[in-house]
C-alpha cells in the first residue's frame, strides 16, 4: 500500500523497551515484530526525560475512529503483560497497538488486522492516563 504513514513520536525509554520487545518477538510473531521495528525506525525519538502529551505512548488513553465502520473507541495502550481486553487495555504488541504507538490526534493510519484485512483508523484524541488508573 502506497499511503504515506503519518509522522510518529516516541519517548527514548519507550523506544528502547519497544525495540527489545520487537527483537524478542521476532521468532514468535515475525510479522508483528517487523511492523513494530519499521515503525520504530521511522519514529522521531524524544530525548531522555522528555514526553509529548500530544502523541500516543504507553499508558495513553486514545480515542480513535475506525474509518470503515465510523465507530469510535477509547483504549489505553499498555505493555503486553498489562493487556486486558475487558478493560480496553490494548497491548502495544497487537496490530492496532503497533498502529497507534506514537500517533498524534487528527492523524490517520492504515493497519492490517490479524485476519489480514486492511483498515484505516483516525486518532481523535490522546489523553494522559488518569492517576487512579496508573496505580491500578
């Protein structure tokens, strides 16, 4: 697909951890690991200690719209061990998690579902995690 991907921004700490996760998943989830590595390779990396509240990162609550169905969803992007679909806590090591990492509001991206369908999503809002949620 020739659609240009939107610019993404990640923190130095998230970039380092995501790089390790991608390397570790190279054998068990090769396609997803390759996609994550590709995203990390093109990301703008913030210096240590800097955070962009405008870009989706681990812990961000993200409001997005599926452009096929026009349905909106709110999820929290989390590390794989913290994923809980019932609480809308989506692992960064899922196809949609890889698509969302580093995205800013009002940006759209195409992503491929586990079943191979290509979908387009638009990030509507990136929110900081609530303190009580961060603690749970």
